[in-house]
C-alpha cells in the first residue's frame, strides 16, 4: 500500500527535477537565440510534441550543446510544460 502512495510522489518529484534541469540547460544554451516570445508567437512552427522534439534536437546539434538524450528530454519537458502543453 505504501508503494502505491509513494509512486505518484516519486513521479511528481522526478518531473520537477527534470523541469529544473531543463530550465537550466535552456537558460544556458537557448536564450542566446530565443526569448519567451519565440515560444508564444502566433505563427509558430511548433504545432505538436513531435515538432517540439524535432526542433530541440535540431538546435542541440547545430549549437553543439553536447546534450545527452536525457538532457534533451529535460529541455523538451521544460518547454512543453512552460509554453506548449502538448500531450505525448
């Protein structure tokens, strides 16, 4: 019974830590090109979770961030929860 109660807390805590890491990575690497208006503009090319994933990967490669897949996921999670709210 305890495990069932702790599992949702663990998931929430993991998401919070992931968003914190994603925000930190975003602030280090993305702000030089993008401000928050980039993510909220009317004619955004990001229309789905797939588009967001593709764009973060594209930027990561072009900027040579050296992010591991988990770090890219953190940035995607941060951007999605902060600006887009796409479902997976």
